[in-house]
C-alpha cells in the first residue's frame, strides 16, 4: 500500500505536459553576481561583529529577570528541551534536499543549473539577513533567564543570538522557495495547493520546536518565518523570464 501511495504522489507531483517546454527562469550577471556579493558581505560583517562581541558575564546573567520580558514572549524563558532542539535541527537540515526533487522531472532536470543558482541565492540572502540581524540586535535567548539551564550554556556567545530565529527563517526560505519554484515549473499541477500547504506547515513546526527548546521567543520565530518566506518567494520571482 505504501508503494502505491508513493507512486500516486509522484504522478501528481510532477505533471507532464505535451507543450513545448520553456524555462520560466532567466539568469543574468547583474543579479547573479550582485545578490551573492551583497549576501556574503552581510555574512562577513556578521562574523567580524561576533568576533569582537564579548559573551555575557556571570554577573550579567545572574542579574537577568524574566519579568522584564513581555508577557507574550515570557513563557519561552521556562522552556528547555534538547530533544525539541535536535528535531528542529533535523527538519532544517532536511529541507536542504528539496532542490534535488527537481531532478525527478526531465524539464526541471535540464534546468538544474538555474535551480541550484536560485537556491544558493535563497540560502545566502537568508543567512546574511539572519546573521547580521542577530549581531545588531544581540537579544538574549530565553534560556538565559532559565535557572535550570547550566551556566556553561549561558556563557556561550550564541546565547545572544535570539532575534530572529535562523532555524525558522532558513526552513521557511527553503520550503517557500520550493513551492514558488514548483509553481513556476509546473503551473498546471494539481499538487500545487498541497505543496504550498506543506511549505507553510514545516517551518511552523520548526517554530514551535524552537520555542519549546528554549532557544527563541514567539516574536523571534514569527519574524523568522516571515523573513524566510519572503526570501524564498522573492528570489525566484526576481529571476522569472519576462
């Protein structure tokens, strides 16, 4: 039964067309040099800022008061779940295989250089925006306020990387990027609603896991979700053939 389900899903997922195929995307030196260059500049700047930034001191950590956190976000300061953190890691890493699904159809397979380029730009733009924002904001992670978390964990520089969630933004960028590109390659596919639904749900699950792990506030994951979705949708659209 499982094999039949997979076969049916595959048939609906990559719908063939008898019409002559024309790639929906067009690459250009102007876009495909500028976008990675600006993104790498943001990533490099974030890296330099992190090297110069000191970690929290024990006195600073002991002085933290969760009552200073807005009520909407405060529940996260009680959370600490390593299993949830590991699951969020797995989901985020798993979305990295999404571009390979385009190898399943002969049309998108011939276009895989464009698919790879666009996905690389989605990744770089999202990482650049996320890392630079984290360094500029320097928001303390929820677990910094949790007395049940070890001081060793709180003394890491990563303890000031709460805003916004990189796991959620990257997962969102990859899933929404896939949905947008799938729609562009297969505009007549009956699977489009399901693809977009999955694209929305997967980063939502990641967001819940990151909150339960004590890594992020609700506001962190909400912003991460929106940033990632925006990047995932806009980068492919920038390359659409006019």
